[in-house]
């Protein structure tokens, strides 16, 4: 898997048939947004694959790669509940959490961010 994750990586993770192209433009856009967010939040990787940069490549961190894909999947699902609520049929509505601790843990963001010594 290379950086940034691509549509096939997303489809494999989400168990979507590779020939199912119904949502490809939307998923590709969400993958791009997720990758951009991760690059902003975790700048200590060589995202450009520059041989002169001594930072590690993002492919060397499987959690970063998986977290980016899962973040994109969350963005895709979030479009189904833009107001933060989801309908549960006869049971009424439920609030959708604005964060996912598993994704935060994979990406080391939020309360799982690495400590920075200044």
C-alpha cells in the first residue's frame, strides 16, 4: 500500500467489490480529504517520498495507513447524517458521535496524540 491510500485500498478494507463504481467519485474525494487531514495532523512523515528527507515514509506505519482509510470511511458514512442524527426506524433517532476513539488511536490524534516537548 502506498501513500496516499487509493480507492482499491478503501474498497478492500470496507469489503466493497472492486468493480462496484457507484460511489467512486465521492469515496475518492473523501479519501483525499482524509489524507490531507492526516498530513496536517501528523507532519513528521515524508509524504512526498523525497530521498533527501530523513523522516519515515507513511507506508512504514500500518496504523497511519489504516487510520486514514477508516477516517475516509467515517466521512462517507457521515454524509448520511449531516445534522448529527440518524433515524432508527421505530426506535426513534440517535445522536452520532463526532469522533471515533479507534480512529484517533490509529492516527495518534486527539487525546491519543503523542506528547510534544517544547
